[in-house]
């Protein structure tokens, strides 16, 4: 069973961001055929095998199989991961009693539902937090409270947003900031990328100030080139600018630089630090962009993990850049093809990201499809089309999530 259960389900993920705009947890969406007999204890065993104490906890969200949720509540051992209980599944199969027993056994349970569907008092204490979705009226009331507070109102502003809860479906920057900054919500499931990027008005954003300072400190500490490369590759705009600079006439290298490692070896730490220091005054301090960029990094790492395990390092770096730059257009404020033409990347990256063709296109398609809580049919079709097994794809996702770092 331990070898086949990941071949019977489809997995997807969505990050949960805290008020520091850092990862608080990751929702792991598990879709199984409704009539499938799956061993919940074995599933938890696989998650424990892939786990890391430094990675964010997983919110296990069973999307289509109440039986699998019941088995998790009845048999899953206590762990640092969270188990979601949906409000619309609470009224059958003695679910309240199952929730109470699971709570006494030490499971970390999370209620999920619309904001007006709160858990009954008899089970409310079993949930250490709640994932809530605001209805249209509540969202409007919250936005009005946020606007009055921003305008300097000295009166306590009533709001439907509750401290200590996680909110999903938040599509505006103002409502996001109200939840996290004004009302002390625990986190947001998903992020209002479109509204935040719209404020850029189709202009290119600058690299993140905090990321640049961290990289400068790493250079001053003379860290290994592998660590410098990793830090540089975690800021998409900085990565793009570095490759453009390394290939510019100002540097004057004869051969094109197609990877971060090659560029670092050719320029050296001294030149890199000088270049970073020159850009630092124009860097971005907009923390709301960090989740947007961090999501691009997760996609890039997932693509790395989806490739053949025996692939050489240079190929892995190229696949990483393919994932990282697959959405660089939203940060550059211009069409993707135009942005990618400015740096001498491999044609395989251009073909995958712009033309949806070539050897990297299947990896990009699958990695993109996994960024969802409702991908069952798409994932099975993609795996079938590209000759990839569900189990290997799911294990690649679990390796990716285990390698993430949470904000303490």
C-alpha cells in the first residue's frame, strides 16, 4: 500500500501566507475516487517520511472522499500537520464524535467553511484554527471597516474578520491588509496576486530589498558558491537582471552566460557585491510582492523535482530557470516572449514558456496544474499524455514542499 497509495490520488497545493508575507503552512489538496479504499495511516506514514522539521506544516484537505477524511480522523497518528474538516461534511457518519475522538488523540484539526457557518459549541474547541471564506456582504463590511481605519478613524471599527483565523478567497490588496495587518488573522490561503500586480501599472518591479541585503551578507561571510547561487535564484527579478548584466557589453564576456553558476564563476564575488550595492537604493520594499515571487520559486523547485532523478546539475539549473521565468512577464510588465529575448537563455526555456513545446513543456504544465485545489481530471490527463506516473509526480511535490522553509 505504501508504494501505491500515491498512485491512487491526485495532489495539489496552495500556500498559506502570514502577516509577515512568509509561508505559515501549505494546503495539500488530496483528491481520491469517492469509492476508493485508501489506508490513511499509510498516507500519513509517507508524509512523515518526506517531512522536514524546518518546512511549513501541511493542511491536509481531502476534496472528494469523505471516507478518506473519516479514516484520517479515526486512524491518523498525531503529527505537526493539520487535518481539515469541511463544514458540509459535519452532518453525517457521526462526524462530530469522530472529531472529538481525533482531538483527544492529539490531532491538529482545522475547520473550513463559509464565515457564517461556524462550528457548533460542542466541537468548536476541537479546532485550533478555522479557514473561513467571507460572503459578499461580509467582504463589503470588512472593506468599509478597512477604509475607515485607513482614513484615521479613532473609533473601534466593527469587522466580520476574526483574529486567529485563516481566510481564503481574498481578491483585493485592501482586504488582505485588513485581514493580516488590522485584524490579526493567522494567514491567507492564496494571495491577491492580480490586484497587487495591477498597482504596478505594467511597469517592471525592482528586486526585493530584504533579499538583496541577505545576499550581500552572504557574500561578506564568504559563503560557498552553492549558497550564493541559491539565494540569488530565490529572487526572480534579481536573477533576470543578473543574467542580463552578465551578458551585457559592460561586462564584455565573449561567451553567453546561460546559468547563474556560470555567471558567478565568471564575475566573482567582488563584482557581484559591487553590482548589488549599486542597485540597492532602487530596490523594492513592497512586502506584498514577496508571496508572488516566492510562488514562482516553488514552481521552479517543483519542476526540478519532476525531472529524472539522474539528470546532471546543469540540466537541473536550466529547468529551474524555466520554472522561475515562466511568469516573469507579470513582474516585468511586458509580454513573456519579449522579456525572455533579452537574455541568452536556452531555446528549450523559450519553447516551453512561450510556445508550450519542447522537452520542458510537460514539466511546466504539470507543475502549473498542481497549483490548485481542483486539478483531479487535468492531472490524470497530463500524466497520461506525458507518460508520467501519478506516484512519481506526487512524490516530487512532497519533496518540494519538504524543502521549503517556514517563517518562525
